[in-house]
C-alpha cells in the first residue's frame, strides 16, 4: 500500500471516510486542485479500496480516470487503515452511505444513519487532536446535533467542530460538476469556532471555485437545503412525466410542451425531459426522508405533497409497462424483449434505483424473456438481478441483444442508441417489431418508416396497425 510518509511537504491533511460515488470523485478533485494538500480516502470495503488503487476504478465516471491517474500516489491515497488515518488527519469528510431504513421505526422512509453514527464514534475513539468533521453525506436536518453529541461525549478531551457541506454533483457529469459547481454550500454553527472552521473549508474550495459561488449558512439550513434541492429536481421530473400521460391522451407532444413551458425564464428548461421516471440512489431516498421529517414534525399536508412526487414516479414506470402489454396484444408470455440501457441515466454504470430494475421485473412477471444490454452497467445489472427468476440474459452488443426480439424498450438515454442502424435491427427482430422509447431519444419517424411500431413517452404513437383496430 502507498505510504503517506512524505507528509511534511503538505500544507493540509484531509481525510474522507467513504470511498463511494461521492467520496472518490470529490476527493480526487480536491487533490487535483490543491497539490499542496494530502488527501486520503478510506473505506471499510477492502475490495473497493483495492479497486481505487488499480487500473480499473470501482465506478465509471467520465474524466475521473485521468484525474486519479494524475494525483494517486502523489497527494491522493486510498487506504483501509481508518483508525490510523483518523489519528493522522484533522479535517475529516464523512461520505458514507445513508440509505432508506428497511427496519423498525420509520422503515421505508427515514434515513438509516447507522453508518454515519459508527463513523462519528470511530472518530471520537481515535482522536487525540482537534478535528473538523464535515458532513458530506446527505443527512436529515439536525443530524449534526447527533454528531456533536457523540463527539462531545469524550467530555471535551478533544475539540470537534461539525460542518455541513452537502454534495450536489450528479453522476455521469460528476467531474464537470465538481470542477465548475453552481454553488458550494457550507453550513456551520454560528459560534467563533464554527465560523473559523467554515472559513477553513471555504479556503479549500476557493482554490478553484469562484468565492461568489461559495454559500455559507447555518448548519440546519445547509442540511435541509440538500434534501430540498433533490426534492425540487425530482418534482420537476414528476411534473413533466405527469403531463406526458395527458399528452398521450390528447395528441400533444411532451417535448413541444416542455420547450414552450421551459423557455419561460421563470421556469427554466432543465429537468423537464419526460421518460420512464427518475432513478438513482438519491432522489427517492431523499424525498422519502423529507416526507418522514415532515410527518415527524406533524406536517402531514407537506409530507403528502412531497410523497406524491414519488407516487407519480412509480405511476410512470407502471404506465410504461401497461403500455407495452396493451400494445403487444395483452400478452408478453414467451415474447422476447430487449431492454436497451440498464443504468439509471447515461454516462454511468450505476444501476441503483434504476427504472430498468422495476420494468425488467414486471416484464419477467409477464413471462417475457428479457435480454439486457448496456455499455457500462451490465456488471451491476447482473448483481442487482442476481436473485431473479425467469428468462434473463445479458448482451453488451445491441445488435446481438435484439436478435429474435419482439420488442425493444429503451430505458437509458445512452447517445449510442441514437446512432444505431435501426434497419439492421429491424431485420434481426421478430415481426411485428415494436420500439418503446422510454427516453424519447431515437428518430421515431425514421424507425416508423423502417417498419417499427413506435411508442414514445408523451407523444403520439406511430403504429402501422393501430388505426385499423
Ligand atoms: P456509496 O455507497 O457509493 O459509498 C459509501 C461508502 O461508504 C461505501 O463504499 C461504504 O463501504 C463506505 N462506508 C460505510 N460505512 C463506513 C465506515 N464506517 N467506515 C468507512 N467506510 C464506510 O454512496 P455514495 O453514492 O457515495 O453516497 C454517499 C452519500 O453521499 C450519501 O449520503 C448520498 O446520499 C450522498 N450523495 C450521493 C451522490 C451520488 O451521486 N451518488 C451525490 C450527492 C450526495
Ligand atoms: C441527482 C442531482 O441531480 C444531484 O444534484 C445530486 O447531488 C444527486 O442526485 C444526489 O444527491 O445523489 P443524479 O441522481 O446523479 O443526481 O442524476 P440526475 O441527473 O439528477 O438524474 C436523476 C434521474 O432523473 C435519472 O434517472 C434521470 O434520467 C432522471 N431525469 C433527469 C429525467 O428523467 N428527466 C430529466 O429531465 C432529468
């Protein structure tokens, strides 16, 4: 393992606990922008750390390999000796997972904070010098209070300052987002110690982020803003998806509606792309967490309002399946369906909460045979679908995957799917051939002319026989 011995030449020592989708890229960016700081990332998962130290990183993220190549072994280190690293570092980011609780009180809604709490206890047990502990994970508002109470239980032996610095990067564009963020948010206690710690973190980001984009706030506002930002983004997706259902009933076109609505500068055009529903590890979990918090504080109407965002997302996925079933003559049994794209969005191999998981399960439940294709997510797809029964196979090459299929369901907006030779694909498929474009990315008119029956989301269907039925 790489040594951290030459520490004297470094001006600051930064540790991150949790080497996942957030910990890895964010620390790689700090290491790149602050060559005079030494940045160490630790994790309990030894395989993951080995992978960060290898030629094949544990996550696919455009531009990440290059940054890791430039910094790893110089001022960026991936290690498993967590306790030692806590002793050696005074600035500690906590970037562990905060999934939805699956047990006990709040199951299905509240955040499972056991990993965060274990980290706080580990920091307390191994600290002999003052530390700044930074919440990088997405956490329910008031978590910092619990962190402080655990850290202070050492009876003032060591001084701790807790900051909140939520991460707003999106997967697939993480490097771009980290390099040029819309904003960096830093929350602290408004005490002299809190303000001093906050200033120290501002100085780190100010190495490459315009100071006008570095927002400081009280610690609770910072924690809550992260949940609210995700809830607002997801709400836009659910809003446009709900309207896509109405478009399908009225021959309006959701892309035209989104453009007309989004060009109003008060509304804005981003996050108005209708599709099969949002996925990813955070939107659902963070909204449900917000719902839980609202109910906890007795705000039932507010909770119901935000829960409806998740309900529309579930409705959109189910609607997609019901449409496939209906258009394919109400039976999928024995039919072969190619799922094109399994990642929850393009440019990532991440399949967490991907709509493709639910849709594939539903196709298998209808006794269809499913072939999954994806340029980056097949390994994760196989893991997530491992316990599934039914006829399921994996094929990276889309031309092989579609052979003998009755239908294609496009579930991820990989740009390569726009460029495919759909004439060749049509020839390889069973007839009548169907395309259900869950991301509205292919040329629908062209595919219709080739002979496909084309069903986009929120747009008129292009069917060769429907008008005659
Ligand atoms: P992840 O599951 O990819 O990574 C978390 C890592 O923490 C895992 O590797 C796990 O082994 C490690 N870990 C857990 N307990 C540990 C412990 N006690 N000591 C050391 N390591 C430990 O999760 P992620 O996607 O990186 O998300 C982390 C947090 O950031 C979550 O709160 C998430 O909501 C938030 N977030 C995620 C994204 C994203 O795009 N994935 C973006 C913004 C914020
Ligand atoms: C999202 C937020 O965008 C980040 O700011 C946040 O940091 C992150 O969650 C997090 O906290 O984890 P991410 O989930 O990686 O990032 O990806 P998004 O680009 O937000 O997409 C989420 C889902 O919404 C995807 O399934 C995507 O396909 C879908 N989506 C997005 C749409 O269906 N339509 C849109 O217009 C936009």
